[in-house]
C-alpha cells in the first residue's frame, strides 16, 4: 500500500456503524493491526469480515513491543494502531509508538473517526467555541483536589473521562472545589442506552445512574467575574461633569442628566438631587 506507514485508526466508541470507509480499507490493507485489546478488536474485524493479523499493544507491553513494530515499519510493512474505542493515543496507548515512528523517519498518518469527547461536548448545551480535554482525574483524593484547583480559573468548557467506580466521588470533589457548576455526564455514548445527564453538579449527583461503563464529563468553565462598578463620584464631581456636558458638549439638561445617571448606575431623580445638592453647597 505504498510508503510504509503507521496508521492511527479511530474505531467506534460504541456503535459499530461509526467507522469510516477509509478506516475499513486501511484495516484490510495493512500487514498488522496493533490493538489495545485483541478480543475487543476481533468483534469489529469480524463484523466487517476483515482478516488482518493482530497483535496486542496495551500499556504494560507498549515499551517492549514498540521496537519490534518500528522494525517491521523499517522492513517495509504498514501497521494500523487501534485502541479499545476512539482514537489511539488519547488516554490510551499510542504516544510512545508514534514518537518512535517519527524518530525513525516512518510516515505516521491519522485516520479520524468517532470521539467520545466530541460526542459528549457537542450535544451538552455548554459552550463549544473553546474547550479543553484534560484526560482522567487523579484517582487519589488529595491529588484530585489539587488537580481540580489548578482548573478553577479556566474559563473554557472542560472535558474529562472518569471510571465508573470513581464518578460519584469525583463529582463530589468538583462540587466541593469548583462549586455547583453546570455539568453534563455522558455514558454508553452512541449505544442503545446512551444517556446524557444535564444540570448543576448537585442535580446530576442526585440523578447519577448505576456506575457502568466509562463516563465522559463536560464541565462548565469558570464564570467571567463581573466588573466592579466605578466608585460613585462626589456631588461636586457630578455637578462638574454635568456642566461639561451641557456647556462644552452642548447636551440639553435632560440628556446630560440621563447620560450621567446611566454611567453611574443612578436614577435620573437621584442624579438630579445630587447636582442640586452640590449647587446649594457652592452657593
């Protein structure tokens, strides 16, 4: 299939139909498929009648197997790397092999496809113009609290993954450290029983389903702090501004009072009273 290439192939995150024609062609044409879980990948390959040989490539063997795969690329073979679901290298094995392939001068090509990050973010109803994927929270309570504290001032929407047995304690930590922000928790994405739970963190905690399957969490960013109103000028300063608007800028008395009242968050009556008070003190 031309130049020996390491293909990073995105596979379905749930529904087997969520795979591209290009991905299917590549999986058929490569010499070998390196799979995070060969048993899970076998179901996909069987569904599409793909008979390419596979080899396991999970986190514990990544360091050991990377040189072997690089050697096969150097020998002229093309290899596809797939994870359990989604895009390899995103919170899954793949970074070390990709880096080694680039260092060896091999061609590396991504075959895009389904993404649990986007599958949860896009229908979340939270802002999508700026977002960050922040991986998995640390499993230990203190490290997780520090991790959340570092995210406290981030204003963009945040997306992260969490394991089923930790989802509740992680949301409780979010509530404690970041407050009752808007959040969307997704599970079984693209599957028959797909579920997106929307609301504040406290509301979602109360409605959290039984822990089953990996969760994708979409969390609202920090609110932009409201700018503090300008300190209210003295009555004399308001009178001076009033004269400047009427005499120098040619505004009518009514327009000048309206503009100053709006500028300083006062009613026109309050602004007029302050001006009259200043006039009296001058006299």
